[in-house]
C-alpha cells in the first residue's frame, strides 16, 4: 500500500506516492515564500506522524501527570524549605535564559543580561560585606528601586504595544502586525523578567544587610536594641546636627511607633518585598504608607511574578524531564 502525503503550493495540492518520494524531496525550499515553506514542512510533519495517535495520547498523558506531580513537589518544597527553594529558583531564573539565548544567538538579550549581572553582582557584593558600610543600604535600594521603575515602565510599554497591535493601531504607522507583536512581547518579557529577577536579588540583599546591621532577624530576636534616633534599615541616625555625619531627609513613623528614613522604609517594603516593621515585625499598613497605587506590591502582581518565576525557572526543567521519559519509553 503506497504511502501518500499532500503538499499545497500556490493553492494547488500535489499528491505524492512512494514512487514519487525522491521527486518530492527535491523541492527547493529556499525558493519558496515563508508561508509556502511552512505549508510544505507542516504537511511533511503530518505525513511523518500519521497513524501515531495512540502514541501521541500517551505523550500528552505523561506531560499532564508530570506537570501535576512537579507542581505538588514544588509547592511542598516551598512550604517546608522556602530558603533553599528561593535560592535555587533565583539561580535558575538567572542562568536558564542565558543558556537558551546563547544557543539561539540573541545578542541583544545577552548584552542586557551581562550589564544587569555586572551591576547587580557589585551591589550584592557590597551588601554582603561585614562590617557593612553606612552608604551601602542606600546604594542597594537606589539601584534596585531604579531597576524596578525601569522594568515596570518597559513592561507597561510592551503590554500597550501588544494591545495596540490587537486593535490594529499599528497599521496606521504601516508596521506589520508580526513585527509589532514581536516588539511588544519582547518588551513585556524584558520588563517582567528583570523586574522579577531584580526584586528577588533585592530581597536577598535586604536580608543580608538587615541581619548584619543587627536590628532585624528573620527568625528570633534582634541582636541590637533600637534607639529612638536610629533607623533600623540603614543603622544611621534619623536626626543629626549640622556638623554631625548622617542622612537628612523625611522620616516616616509606622503604626508600631518606630521611625525610619522615608527612602529606607520605602526600599524595605517595595524593593525588599518586606511587609513588616524592620525591628518588631509588626504588619505594615502599605495602603496608608503608599498613596500611589503603583508602588503597592499588590497580591495580584505578586501572583504574576510567582507565575513568571515558575515559567522561566522550572518549566524548562519539567519539559526536559518529560522529554527524557519519552526517550526512555521510545516515544516520538
């Protein structure tokens, strides 16, 4: 029985049996348009996988089961050992895109990744030194707060471009829909990726600095007693004399009556992702602290970041496991 596959070129379908297979393979794809080339490859793929419906159903079942099991494992890991989970996730988010973009030769992403990694490595190095320099906390929060604003603006711009493309506004400027959509999705990815990565690094640096200063401990009691005129975030005096070294700026008093430099407490809450007092761990009323809604770490935004972490860090690993299972079972 002769195997047959159909190729549609220029709107005409051509049937090729086994006796014409050599002739079909002689089609010069380089002379075809991208649409025609896609049709030829799509038809050849269907011909190759025809009759494998049971195998494909088994592969889909393996994928679903693996996704469910992986999700349960990750949730339990996060609940029982959150510190190791966050460190491994952060490392994978930092390295996994590097592997794929290097393989695909996406030099634009690689250049931005290198710049981000260089500056962040320097800031993180400063944040983990003991004793901690008095200017380090502000340097850390300034860098990550700037990164947060830039990534947020890029993400909003990318989302706007995508929506404008869906509504056809790109045609006014004679921009192809695929080009406009690629540009918007790229901006959206850049904004979300560096936003998530920057906030995770900032949280790690905030923990290091706070524990080094001594007024904060993630578990247990602080190692130092907080005076009324000391900011627990940076360890510097809140009110200083004219000839005295310190930081002069606006202050903010929490509901627990602890006072901080306004920039420090904003950096602690927005950049460091902390929602408790840096000294007594009392819950911070973020709605009262930040009147601008864009500065509030909303629950929905946090869920979006968690989803993006899962997509970038763990999805490639899960897909790799699925492909390994399929290879062992001889499924294609």
